């Protein structure tokens, strides 16, 4: 068994994310020969180090150069970074999930196209207004509103329709978390309160971004929203 294989065998004993130092400790416990070798090399170093540190450094270096391939997943969002072993079963599940996610936009677009065939002119206008109001909120208030389907089009159990009665406006972060979940659609009063609350927070930081907020613009957009909601 190679050193890299021994490293991976040690990582397999963890069920969750770990940091490299924890990984190195487990390697030293399972493979004392590697620790002994690392201790000897540490003694030859000019800088103050230990065999355990040498093990951790080797693992870290191999991670940074992609030496573990797809067998190890790295979470760079924290410091120190975290890692976990990726089994073949997990790889297959991820491939299947990524494939489904890659195809989702096509499925969504096809369903929207199909639903659009049944829309009246007035309903088409209402949808266009939702989209226009969302764009103008973003333009004039420096935000990231999106038009959302309250009953998600890709919900696996009870998919919604592309219809103005199923539309609401959410900021991108909330819409992303909602994803395929179905929500009870906002009432018009709740929708307006939501938009005003988001803009109220933006008011605090707007001067720092050089954004000039105009209350009259919001008032006009809210009036338009009432008409088509």
C-alpha cells in the first residue's frame, strides 16, 4: 500500500468534514511507520518541527496539487480548510444530481413554454409587468429581486404553473433557498411589506454604494404591482 493509499484509508474512518491536522493524527495512529519516518525527517530539518507536522504538511501539499484526485472533497470556505473522503457511491450520486441540475433549466423552460400557450393577452401582460417591476426595483434600488413561482414549476409532487396568479417577487437569496419548494403565495399586502422591508435595509447602506433611493419611484412601482398582482 502506497503512502497516498494509507492517507486515504485513514480519511475513510471519518464520517464528516475534518481539518488536515485531525487527518494527520489519524494517519499517525493507524500507520506508526509513517509517523516514525516523518519523525526522522523532522530531526534533520533546520526549523523547529515534528513528525506529526511533517505528516500534516505532506497531506496539505498533496491536497493543494490535486494529488488525491476526486477521492477527497475540499471545503475552502473556512480556515483551516476542511476535507472529507468521497466514496464511489457518493460520486455516482453526485454525478446523477449534477446531471439532473444541468437538465433542469430545459425542463423548466419547456413547461413554461407549454403553459404560455394557454395564457390570455391580459395574463401575458401581467407576467410582463411582474418582470418589468422586478427589473426596475433592481435598477433603482441596487437590489437583486427575481420573479418567483410560489408553487414551484419543478416541484416533484405538486408542480405549479407559469401563470400570473402564481407569481411573486423575492430577492435572489430567498428564491435560491426556496428552489423547488412550494410556498403559499404572498397576499398583495405581504408582498408590499416584503419589498419595503428589503428596501428599508438597503437604505442603511445605500450611501456607501453611491445609490440614491427615490421614494416616489417605489410608490409608482407598488401602484403598478397592485394592479397586476
